[in-house]
């Protein structure tokens, strides 16, 4: 670890944590020194070479040891509530969420990205995009000009969001899905894998198919 690198804890040690750790190691500002996970079977092992020390109960100890930054290693398959809960617990104890960009991502110079968000390998994010807190733009996703992504959103691998789209907080855009330009995707909505969205999607509604049509209501997360 370089002297100027801030020690950083990774919260969640599943598959998404591997990409997060790779991005941390490529950024000289941060150094992943520990991971925490709710699954006790992982304690005492490593994820991408980072020791998994235990569960969230260790956050206070890590803070006493000088850790001030965190990255969320929890992904999201349809439901982004677990990732949101991890993020909010860390913020509540005074940690600072780092905004991470994988070095292979292609970004416009005027991008704004919120705390705790992650842009994955090979993603393309174009001009005028605004990304909220704790949001994922995953591997190979394309986010076109002037898109607005709210907090706790997941744009899954290979998804395409065309220009001017607005995506509400907690929404999930499934892998390989396409959203037509200038549409609104409501808060907590779910766009299924491979869907072609050509009309606005209401909040807390799941859509799928080509063209996408409503499938079911999505349970609202507790605020």
C-alpha cells in the first residue's frame, strides 16, 4: 500500500467484490485492506486476496484502526435493497463511500458520480450523465448522453440506456436490456433481462419482453 493510499474496507465479499477490488487497486487513492460479509462461512478466507475479517459488527473496530472509506461489494440481482442497506449502515457510522471507476471504462469528461457508485469494466458513459449515490453501471453497459441515474440503481451488464433517460432510485435495468431515449423509469422499477423498453415504466413495476410490457408489481422497499 502506498503511503498516500487511504485504507478502505469492502462491504460484501461475493462476486461483485472482485470487480470492486480490481478498481480499488487501480486507483492510487485507495487500498483495500479488509472485507466484511454477513456469511460467516466466508470469515477467515479471502476475496481477491483481501482478508474477510467477519461481519458488520467489526466496522467500529476498523474505524478505530484508521479506516475511513468503504466500497460496496454487494451487487444486485433485481433487488437493490440489500446493497442500499449496506451502504446506509456504513454512512451511519461515519464512513465515506468511494466512487469507483474500473480503468477499462470509457467516460466523458463531464461525468458526475455519487458516493459509493461503481462503473465497471468496459462500460461506456457519455456526456452530461449524472449518477447518484451507490449506483452500479456494470460490465459493458452503455449509458448515453444526458441520462440521470438515481441513488441505488443497477444498470446490469450489457444494458443500453439511450440519451436523456431518467431512472428513479432503486430501479434495476437487467442485463442486455435496452431503454429508448427520453423515457422515465420509475423508482424501484425492474426491467427484465433482454427487454426492449419503448414506453415509460411506472415506479415499483416490473416489465419484460420485446417490446417490454408490465409483468407484475414490485414490492416497495422500506424507507
